[in-house]
C-alpha cells in the first residue's frame, strides 16, 4: 500500500509541476482604491488556495474547541456515574451460553 501511495504522490507532483510550468504568464489583480497586484498566475492561484484553506481552518476552530469541551464534560459525567454506581472501569462480561449437546 505504501508503494501505491508513493506512486500516486509522484504522479500528482508531476501533474502540478507541469501545471505550474504552463501557467507562468503575468496576471493583474485589481483591488479597491486603484491598488493593483501583479504576479505569475500559478503563484496567485497558490496564494488564494492557501488563504482559503487558512480561512476554513479558522472557521472550524470554535466548533472543534466546543466539541472538545463537551467531550471532556461527558467523560467527567461518565466517571462520576461509574464511581457512584461502584462499577469502576471494569469492562462488561460477555453473556454465558450453555454448550449445545
């Protein structure tokens, strides 16, 4: 399986490298207040891809922290219930089945 993933990584690298070599022409990005940014197309695409990924991670951050906090609260509740019931953390025993004659 490691061999297949290595081959897939090499193929993707070659495809993206070829894409980068074919898209080296200059592009202009025009912003408000007559601000203009010039650069190769492939670098602009890469920059906007990275910016989008960073914004996506930032958008998920509050949800991840909330889920971690809730998970911690649930673990504490489970431990409190187990200690109150006196069961501890022993795993449940399997059901016994009489042998077939």
